[in-house]
């Protein structure tokens, strides 16, 4: 299968995932991988052979599920506002924002497969989001954004440091910044100078041992001070 075109990526996602309701956001339906879908068991070598980056878009990660849950339950965070879903993956957070009444959502992810995944998932949830595969970290946060949402972005230290600095810049410019995190190693602690982070909610998010170290992850939503 040719996967270097939008049509090819869309067809690949349909063939290798299936529509599912994430356990923590059952209102939404996403094309996801699980143990009965082909992509679940594909090795890194097999993925590389067909030119496919690691398919983060094929999973509803705990941080994204928690942030999406919070947005759905607290629509006033995004209602009527312009939102950026950073490192959008499947688009779960951006779609949740649209369902909660956001006026505009830009989903951003450097993996071009996320464009096809977002399009399919937005169609399934009867919403429409914009997408960019530009690296937003190469420029200041968009001045038009009222809200910056980021789910599960602290799994690698260099990336976490860079993203948190970018989000802090957006907060200083006036945007509301919310982060969903399931206790990743590089999520900032008070000793890192982020002592003012405000915990908005804590959830027990069901996941799988194939992806995580626990079948249920304690996952929190934080607001950047």
C-alpha cells in the first residue's frame, strides 16, 4: 500500500484500526488500534519498511483522554474560543474541544498521518478541525489562540523542556494553558520552577499493559500559572 499520499494514509488507517469509544471519553468515537487490529503487532522494522513513523495517532493516550474528559465536563474552558491542540495525535483533545463548543480548533502534529487520522475522527464525531504538520515550536505560540491544550507531552526530556517553555510563552501572552499528564518522568515538579502549576482534576484512566506500566493510570489535568 502506498502511504505517502493523503489518500494512502487514510486507507491505511481504515484498514489497520477500527472505530472505538475511548474508555474515559465514551462520547467520542476514534479510529484506534487494539489487539485485534493489524497495526497492533507491527514491529518498528515493518513500520519503517512502509515509511510509517511510530503510530502515536492510533492510540488514545492517558494524558489526552484525561484532558479531553476535563474539556467535555467543563465546556466554559473552550466555548466560543480559539483553541490549539498541540501534538494532537488522534485529535481526541481537539475534537473534545469542538464538541464542547470551541469556535475554532487547530490540531498540530509533525506526523502527517495525524492529518488523515484527525479527518476520519472528526468526521465520525460530526465536527471539523483545522490541521497543520508544521512544527509550532519553531515560532512563538499563535497570538490568536485563546487556549493551548497539550496532552501527554512529557515523555522525553528535550521535548518536554522545549514544549513547556513554548506553553509558558503562550501563557505569558494571555492564553489559557492546560496539560494532561499521567505522571510521565519529565513532567515538571516544584523543584523545576513550576511550583505554581494548578491541578484541576485527577482521573483513573484505563489503558493497557501493552502501552503502559499499569492497566490504570492516575492522570491529572494541570493549568499553567
